[in-house]
């Protein structure tokens, strides 16, 4: 069962849904221990604040060093600081250091065409699927309604998807 999740650094709904990607993944794995699952995460920097695009670049740049989720989660945890900062890149660079990234490479990757292409591609894919808010979670190609964006709602939607695919 594939699940697509559209996110961006800054969604208050996402923060109330789960505290980190690791927490959500662990919760779902415990709830559905015998199910094969996969995640597709697409970063969409909606213009809700001035640093959304840069935050998406920071996550992707960290991902090029294998630390996407760590940066993703740190950006959510520290949003109050960087979303209002005059120069968010200084904070993003500090976060990269906290995560043990190679800072010079991180800075270069933040500016790279590859990172910009990834974010642009994610934006286009989200637009093509009709994503207008974050988070948007798809289970078996169907967007969950906002009322289901909680732990109980996710469990119920996944259980229903499993039941629908199970042979009689």
C-alpha cells in the first residue's frame, strides 16, 4: 500500500498530526505490523510565509547528504525561530551543522539547480494532483479528508484500504 504525503515546512496542521516523521512511521508500523508500506514525500513550499521556499531547499539539500528527515523534523521543531528571522539561511546553516552535515556542501546544494528542480517538480506534481493545503495524505491514490488527519483517522483509513484489497 503506497501512501503519498505532501508537506512543507510550516504547516500547523502537520505539527498537530505528528511530531516527527519517525514518530508517525513507528506508529503506523506498530498498528499494521504485517503490512508492506511505502512513503512518497513531496515538499511543497506554499507561500504562507517568506521562508517557505528556502525551507524546502534546506530539506532537499540535507537530503543530498542523507539527512532529509532529520532536517525536515528540525525545521518543524524550530519553525517559530526561522519563520520570522531576517535571514533564515543563517539558521538553516546552523541546523545543518547540528545535524553533522558538511556545511560548505549544504550551502552549495541549497543554491543548486538540482535542489531547485526537485522542489519545482514536487510543486508541479502536487498541483497536478490538486493539492492545495498541507499536509495532504493519499492512501491508495485517494486524498484523506481533513477530518481524518489524526492518528485514529489514519489508522481507520489504512485499515479500510487493507480490508478493501483483501481477498474475500
